[in-house]
């Protein structure tokens, strides 16, 4: 039986972190994921990107061919779009790989 992941809200722009901060952040995230779930497990990613530009398509591209369910919702004024991605991941390292890939998208905020 799989455990449900606790609600973990992590507000971070990884591209603003220096290398050591990124290593520490991902190390702690990996520990928490390993402690709170039985793998493989469904994982919910949440991102916010500017609506204009290529961010939405880039994030969708990161999850191509994974069987992910992707839901987008524009903000009230339409300036930003939230993206929720639910996908089965094999282990904490796979989760982190996707976060790293998405961190290259201009203007992305990971929640």
C-alpha cells in the first residue's frame, strides 16, 4: 500500500540558488521523499509560469511520454498559469531529475 505524500509546499527558484544550496535542497528533498512514500508512487508537481512565452509547452515537454496528467489554470488576470502534474515516479531520484529539468524553464516557480 502506498502512503500519501504530505502536503509539502516548497517555494524555490532553483536557478537563484548557488550550487551548494541546490545540493543541500535536493538532498533534503530526497530524504523527505524516501521517508514519506513507498516507491514507485504518484507524485504531484506544482509550478507557476508566465502565461505568455514558452514555459507551459516546455514543462509539458519535460513530462512527455511519462503518462502524466497535466492540468493548467490561468490566474485571475491571465498573467500567470499554474500547472499541476501528477505522474507515477520510480523513486526520489526520478522526482528530483524532473525538478532539475523544469528549473531550466524561464520564469518558473516550483511549489
